[in-house]
């Protein structure tokens, strides 16, 4: 296949980033809602927003999809692209997972990272195609997966040029993006989505190859014991 036509796409939810107790971008959105709350007294009228601000986890577990969308929209819009990018980078630099006490950028599914590196080494462009928002995932993906911002396709946030704002480009509203980057020309690509839950041990620096070799060693040791018992 010609190099220009080698494309591999990856989902995020259930595939690459940590998903328990919730997806990474939702954790960011909840933390950002709390940080922004003093500048938004009107949020006191929202039951869902008050649950996040007060840390009412029982109420948050009952959130509907609409509740979650409202939180994401409130925390991702009304600021310039530069302001949002800066806020996302600051959060990624300081936030730690409550269980593993590590940055979220270190909690990507290791075997998928290895697949990405393997494909890139063989001339493939790797893309993320996700329901996550483009502004956040573009900030997250490059240091985590090695995928540049222009190769992120997901929930789009509409923008508007505003000369009264420093940075000029203002984030307005979030909407799902249907993106056909290669209209008019057929391309062959690989689409990867991992099925099944991820064990905590799989979010680490130990490679998939090391785990496979470890299983092989254990299996061969067990086979040797069986053979000795049979000879005896």
C-alpha cells in the first residue's frame, strides 16, 4: 500500500485512556466546574452543577447524559482557544488519579501505545476518532499518544472571532462532528477499538511483550513440572 494511504484510527473510551471511575475528560470537566464556580453564581440554580460543586458523589452517579453534556459545555465554552488550552495543560500537569496517584497522561493503555508506535514505524498516520471534545483531546493526545492535534477527530466546539478577547478565537458551543477528510477518494485504513475491561496493571510502563514473555515462562515451567511427574 502506498505510504500516503496508510491510516490507522483509534477510539479513546474503552480503548486508550483510563475510564474508571470515569473518563479522563469528565474528571477534567468536574474539576474545572468547581474552579469556575465563583465566577458563575447563576450555577446555583442547576441541581447537577451544585452536585459537582459540593462533591455529592451519590447525586453525580445518577447524572443523565444531558447532565454530563451540560457540564462539558459549561466548562469548555465562553473562553478563547488559548485560555482553554492553557487550562487543560495546567490540569494535566497537576491532576492525579485518585487510585493510582499518577498523572492521567501516564494512564494510557500500554498495548495500544505499542500498536501506535509499531504502525507509525511502518508508515501509518495514526488518528484518534472519539466522542471526546477536540479542544481537550488535542491537548491530551500529543504528549500521551504522540498524535498531533490535526489528527484528532471528535466532538467539535464551534468558534467565533472576537476582537474584544485576547487571543481572539472564542469557543462557543459543542456539537458532534462528522468529518470526512478524504471525500472523493477511497482509502484503506485500520480502525482499532479494544473490547473488554482493562486491568489496573495494564496502565503502566511494563510492555505487552514483557507480559507475554512472562506468561510463556510460567506456562513452560508448568509443562516441565507435569513432565517430571509423569516420568516419576
